């Protein structure tokens, strides 16, 4: 795999990780909303299971955020080390 294609794949993964992070944040917000709504309702099953769900999603979010930070840094380092900006310019000139 050439360097430009590898970088593009790395960027794609960074974007997918960001999407995954945002999705998990949305899940936490939804669970929290259900927990708040259940304060008035008092459903025992929701009281029992929602805190555990909330914790698991929160733990996943922490892991995703850590992976994203690390992988985004690796992607930036790869870009700098391999002068990806210049490679993109060369590729654009070939298209003309």
C-alpha cells in the first residue's frame, strides 16, 4: 500500500472512531434521559438495569476516546513523517 493510500485509510478510521465516539455520547444521553424519566415512574427493571448500562457505555466511551486520541496522533505523525501534503499535491497534478 502506498503512503497516500495508507494515510487516507488512517483518516477514514479516525473519522469512524469519531463517529463511534459521538454515537456512544448520544447513547449516554438517552440512557440518562430514561433514568430521569424513570424517577417519576419508578419501574424496578429500569432502576436495576439502567445504571449498569450507563456504566458500560461510559466505559466504552472512555476506551474509544483513548483509542481515538492515540490513533489520531499516529495519523498526524505519519502525515508529517511522509510529507502527505506534498504527496496530495503531486496526486492532484497528475489528475490535471
